[in-house]
C-alpha cells in the first residue's frame, strides 16, 4: 500500500497525532538503548580497581551525561510541549554540570599524560559545542522552532567532535585497562554508534512522515483557499476538483463543489430573469412610442422582478384608464360646446331680427309723431280761424273731416304700435330664455365656459331691460290710445255740431283749444315713445354685438375641444369608443344685421330739444349678476 495515499485518507486529527507520536516513539527507543548501555558499562566498572574504577566512572559519567544532554536537547527541539521543554532544559543543566564535574575529577586524578591530554581535548570540544548549542537553546526560548531545528542539525559536526574526543578519552582510558576493558570499550563504542545511527534514522523518518502529513494537509487547503477566492470574485467556473479523499478536506471539497454549482445555477436563473425583464420593458416602451396604451409586460418573473413587472403593468393600466376618462370628458365637452355654438347662432339670428323689427318700429313712431304734430298744428289753425267760422263754414266742415281722418289714422297707428310693442316684449322674453340656456350650458362647460357665462349674463340683463322698456312703452301707448279715442269722439261730435256751429261758435272755439292742448300732449308723449324706441334700438345693437362675441367664443371652445379630442384619440385604449367620429364642424358665416330702413322723414320729423320738453333720461344699464344669483322663479 502507498504510504502517501494512506496518509492522505487519514483524518486530520490522526495526521496531527502522527507528527507528535512518531518522534516520541523513536526518542523512547533511543532512551531505552542509552540506559541499556549505561547499565552494561556500570557492570564492567565493578571489576576495576578503586582508581581505575573512579576514572572509568568519571569517563562513563561524562559519556552518559553527554548522551543524555544530547537526548534532552533533542526533546527540547523536537517536542512542542512547554512542560517537556522546561523539563529538557532542566535536564540539560544537570547533565552539563555533571559532565563538567567529571572533567574536573579526571583533571584532579593521578591519571597518565595520555588520559589528561585526551581529557583536555574533550574539554575543548565540549566548550566549542556548548558555545554553538547556546544559539539553539535561545531560539527555543524565543519560540523559533524551525530555526532551532535547523541549528540543531547544524550542531551535529560539533557534537561529533565531542563524541570523537570522548571516544578518544575512553580509548586512552581503556587502553590502560585490561584487554577485557578494551573489549568492553569496543562493544560500548559499537552500541553507541548504533544508537546514534538509529536516532538519526528515527529523526529522518519522523521528518519524512511529518513532511508527508503537512503536504497532505497544506496543499489541499491552499487549493480550497484559492477556489474560495475565485468564488468570492464572481468566477463560477473555478476548478475545485481533487483526487478522491476520505478525510475532512475531501468533504470540504465536495461541499465547495455543491456550493459552486448552486451559485452557478442561481446566477444563470437571475440572468435569464433579468433578460426577460429588459425584453418586457423594451416591448412595452415600444408600444408606448406608438401611442399604444394596451401593451403590457409579459413573462413569468419571480421575486423583485415580478414586483417590478406588476408595478409597471399597474402604471400602464392607470394611465390607460386616465386617458379613457379624459377622452370621455372631452367628448362631453365637445357636445356641450356644439350645443352652445348652435344656441349662439340662433340667438344671433333672432337678435338681428329683433334689431330689424325695432328699426321698423322706430320709423313707424316717427310717422306717428309727424302726424300728431300736424294734428296739433291743425288745431292751432282751427283756433285762429274760429272767429271766421261763420264765413268759413264749409271750410270748417272740410277741416273737421280732415281731423276725423287724422284721428282715424292716429287710432290705427296706436294699434300698430301696441302690436309692435307686443312683438318686442316676446322677443325680449325669448332673448332672456336663450341667455338663461346659454348660462346653463356655460356652467356645464366648467372653466372653459366662464367667459361665455359672463356674456350670457349680460345678454339676459339687456333682454330684461328691453322687456321693461317695452312694458313702459305699452303703457304709454295704451294711455295715448285712450286719448286718441277721446279725440275721435270729440271730432265726431264736432261733425254732428256742424249745423249748430254758428250758434255754438264759442263752444267750438273752446273745444278746439282743448283739442290743441291734447294734441300737444300727444306730441310730447310720442316723442318720449320715440326716445324709448331709440334706446331699445341701441340696446338691441349692443345685444347683437355681444351675441357675436359669445358665438365666436363658443366656436373657439368647440375648436379647442375638438383639437383635444383628436390628440387623445391618437392613443390606443382598451375602453375607447369605436363608433364616435370627431370631425371639425364648418365655421358658419356670421349673418349681417338687417339694414336699417332709411327714412328721409326720420331726421326731419324729430323735434329738437330746444322746442320740446326734455325727454326723460335713459335708465342706466343694470349691473350684470352671476348666473348663481339669477331668479329662476322668474323663468
């Protein structure tokens, strides 16, 4: 069986025990051999004489102490146990003192010159060895075990010199002894050399086994350390294969391979999910670039990637719903704006018609005023010629007939004016109704219809003022009609009294005077009516201008709403209506107001302010109220 494979498959604890046990075994064997030699030498010393025995004992003690000193030094260097090191140091001190004592004993004995010379030679070699050995002892004390071992092996030549000189001393001493002593000396030398060789072999074998054990532990640990370093740097392809091992290092390598494979699979799975995430985001962003809000991120992701996918899809869903709601609101706004625009167009047309009607009414009022002026002038002439009525009876009859005709015309004109006032009142009511509807639609339009709401409020206020003015005119016309009826009755009575004109000339004069006064009053009333109609005409023109402005505002609102709808319709939505079409309505051409009826008699028939009583001042325009303040009960 291969020793290296055997050591490799041993447990780490067993390998550690081998490093400690094997040197101890060889040290024990060396000690046993040394003790055996000492025992044999002691037995040989019994046969010597007292002097020879003492010298032999001293030499033997020196030899034994030298061997023990070397053995203790070996334990000091090789055994890492602190207690063993302390014991070895104490033994080395004891053995050194014993050797030096025996050397002095040999020096003081009456030995031969050869023995003394051999003793001096041994002493020199021993002192040289001690000086070299001191560095080894210091290295051990300082904890430098490897350096101590190196110095230990470097001491071997010096120790060999000590051994050689000691052998020379023993040889000289033995030479002086009997042949038996020489034979025993020879046997002792052979055994000593054998012990040294065995000790050296044991040491070499211990070093070899220790090196193999260290190699079997350190090298695999270096491989594991390098593999862990590669894995920590992100290299999942690191090679962690070793030969089959049955120790803890083999188990560690198996666990490291499993960890590497799991990390590699996890990294691949993470990269696949990351690629799928980027692909889904790219596809969704491409759909958004093409105005497609129905696109979503597909794929089955896990962990934080799945959370990102859900959040992204939820954001797109919220954006799609928001754009759908905006599109729906824009459609509603566009419908309301279209209705407002149509209502404004209708209101503009009706306002133009109202302006034309007021123009005609103004012309009629001028005609009535002129007729009344003529009646007043005729009454004055009748008063001046009353004294001549007898001679001008026929002419007076003609004048009376003319007065009757004029009164008939006045009555007819009054009826026409009453009808016109009714028409004006109806127009004002319709204008008020349209302005109210326009305000409601503007309120439905929200912020976009605030400006139009203000315009609608102004139109409604103007319509109310027109209604009030028409009501006032109607009351005045009614009063005037009553007066006209009275005039007609008087003129008829005047016609009947033609036969009594001579006898009742005075009475006729009085009646004519009364008729003249009433004619003047009628003239003044008609002038006031004419002034009111003129004011209504101006108000109606202002209404027409504001209606045009409101129509333009409604048209702009409709166009802007259509533009917003078209912009939002570019997006592809899930709940988008597929039947609605958004086409820009053609802008209607504004209608021109009806041309005013030119009447040459209008300007000429008006009575200047210097010759007639001042007309009442026009009432100031009422301040327009917000839509929220309107009286809905009036509507």
